[in-house]
C-alpha cells in the first residue's frame, strides 16, 4: 500500500493486543465493540493467539493506515 499523504510505499505490519481491537466513537470503560453502535471490529478476540490487525506504517508522515476489509490473519 502507498501512503495516502506522501505516496511512498508503506511498511506492512500488525497492531496486536490481548483484547479485541476495534474503532469506536469514543473511549469507554466497556470496551467491547458489540456494545457500541457504529463501531468497527478490526480484530475479534482470539484466546489462542490474541488479536492482530494488519496495519501499514509511513515513518516519514508518522501515519498508520488500517484497511479493515482485509482479513485479520497476521
Ligand atoms: Zn507518508
């Protein structure tokens, strides 16, 4: 993937967590996305391997891009 800001090739990697990884409208004590309307789950909780979402890094622009149509294998 090319950086949408500078156009250079981005570095592929993962964002990893022992918990579900999701986008929500705001931070909440109850973090699970299923309790928040409009949320997007980036990686379901996996007890075996943890959660991981594929993410692309641009070190020059200090941006990270996550395409959540991609699968969560990682
Ligand atoms: Zn960039």
